[in-house]
């Protein structure tokens, strides 16, 4: 790991504040990063002070004045080069993501690949930030709409995808002409510093204005500075529903915009017409991938009563084959939870489920002994439950899977929708009528609805996000770019007359 840290230009103590090429040298409080893999101290960053925060925002404002006038395809060229730079550093950055966050190395490398993919997407987008042309009711008039950059975009990211979600926002915002201030999770600060180091070479080579890419670090207080700052028109925040409600209220009070990607309580419906062997793969990965710490992790399986016994037996057998251990060892399927607070939340959820009447099908627990010294490794758990249980209605960021029966598809869809969250959903069926109903107005109420794939693993080409307590935001593909811009309607009169709309007469 020391070689990896050296490749990414990380030290024992790093500045946590930057405006592009410039790092701030204020010696403030230290934010230490301990790996959940082995409890080792990886490194630390100095948190951002309030005076330094003010300098960052002012520099970002100054950079916006220049960056927004750079032609969009030229902004896209900078992003293209960043994608190439990420390809160069994919291995060490993927290793750091895995070690600092705890996800498997394959998932860590996959997260960096998402960054590369969104760069490619954004490059194409830089040549098609299009508006519409409309017909005017007045003769000799032309109407159209266009999109302009917003200004500063504040990005608050979560620990579970410490770099990918930042890139989803940043690469789109940059080609749109915005500048960005990023506050990484306080649980994974080093990946943020590493990303800043990686892109500095590209920025220097292209004379990108100082302040286009800003980094700040710290806890809740630093996030609140962003949320309450009237100079920042858009806050994109990823995290818990509780956090999102606080940010949404703060940004809404000042009539700013917020893009919220919050909790998920994702279900897969297993139809009597499902291919059970194929379904098993999607269900198991969805439930245990990233140790259940994805917002799209599968939390609930709603299984038709005719195949319930057969499929749960397959699940239990599959769980016996899961290998838990150091995520840098690619033979392991599941790494640790992020920290001991997450472990306690996992244990509390299991106990609560038991008290509510849940039946344990696969026992959970904390792993101890050689290789598990950090105390953050837990066993994926399966619990037979009812959808109405309070704990089932709640999102627990851990590998706990609740299974339940249904009789009719209408009942299954109602169960799937009967939770506060609305992020990702899926149905496993080879019956076309069932699949189409699930995707219809009377089907899933989630932002993502899949057929014959699991809830976890979104492609960057589609807009990512959910409804209800998931926050309503959309990131990444499709036309998600529009949230980073302001829409303007233009009317041009090319005649010597000035007719008013709706035939109103106003003669002088």
C-alpha cells in the first residue's frame, strides 16, 4: 500500500484544501483515515478552516468568470484528458478506494472505470448542450431556449462511492461551464486528495483557471457552510435521508437548488415465472456486494409462494459459499463495513428484526480472529420477515437481506412500493405481461426499475436517482446535465413592428 500511496502523491499528513494547483498550508485539525480492512492509519488531512473556505469560494467565483467563456468543446477536451489520466492511475486509485472504503478490489477498480466512462460521456455532451426552437404566435418573431452555466456547484459525497459520484457531478458540471467545490466524506478523505493530485497535471497543461476544481475537507460543519452559502446556486449531496432533509431545508430556505441522492430500500420480486438460477446471481450480489453499503443494495426479496421454499434454499446454499476477508484479495467476495458504528447498526438491526418476529435463515454476526482484527467484518445475514416490520421499512447500510412471500403480482408491487424510499427495484420473470406491468404506471414507483437484472449496478448512460425519501435527484446520463445549467427563453423580433402577445392592444 505504501507504493500505492506514493504513486498517488499522498503523505502521512496532507493538506485537505485546494483550489486547483494550489494547496493550502493551514495547520488545522487533523482528519485521520483508518482502513476498515486492518484498522491501520493510512494517513490524515488537515480540515478546512473557515477563512480558507472563504478563500476557496472567492477563487471559485473568479474562475467561473473565465471558465464559462471557454467554448464547451474545449472544456470537453480538458475532461477527455482527465479520462486518460484516470486510465493511467486506475490501478493505484482503485486500490486506495478498496483499502480506504473496504469494498473489493474489483469493485474499487470498477468505480474508477465509472469515472473514466463519465469522462467519455461528458466529452460527447460538450458538443450537444442543446436547446429547443419554438414557433411564436406573433409574426416576424423567433423563439428559442438555451442553457447557461449556473456558477459554483457544491458537491457533498458519501463514503461508499468515494470517487465515482463526485465524477458524475463534476465532469458534467465542468463541460456545462460550472466550477466545483468538493467536500468528500470525512470517512474517506484521502481518495479526494488523490483525485485532486491526479487532475492537477491536466489542469496545468491546459492552463485551466485556478478555482475550477476546489477541494475542502471536514465534518458536518463544513457541509453546512456549503449548504447555507448563497454564492453556491446548486448543492449536490449524496448520503442518508436524514442528512438530505437537512441540506434540502437549508438550500431551499435560500431558494437555491439541491440535487439529492439519498437512501434506498430496494426490492427484487421473484416471480413464479423467474429463471431462478439467473435470479440467484443478481440477488446475492445485490445483497452482499460492497458489504451491503450501496444505496442500490438489495434489502428485500419478495418471492412468489410457489417458488419461495425452492429459492430460499438456493439462497441459503449460496451464502455458504461467500468468502469474507481482505478486499484486496480478489478471492474474497465481501470486505468489511466502513467502521464499528456501522457494525453496531448492523447488530442492532438483526436484534430488532428478531424482536419484531423475524426468523433467521442465515445467521449474522461479527467475525473475529486472524484477518478480522479491525472488528469491521460481519457475516451476510438472511431474515424471513414481513414488509410491515419497522426495521424492514428502514435502510440499514449492511448485508442484511429480508425475504417475504406474495401471492399475486399486484400484491408484490404494492409491497415493493410500500416503503418510504424509492431508488432501485427489479423483477425476475420471463413472463412479458408481468415485466410490462412492473414497468407501467401501475408498477414500480422507483427512479430505477429493472427486469431480469438486480437492483445494484447502474450504467452511466442512464439518469441515476430515485423518488420519495431518495430525494428526487438525477445524476450521470440522459439529460441529467440540465440540472447544472440555467434555462433561458429568448424571443427575437425581426420586424419594425411591436405586436404584443395574446393580441393585446397598447397604442400610444
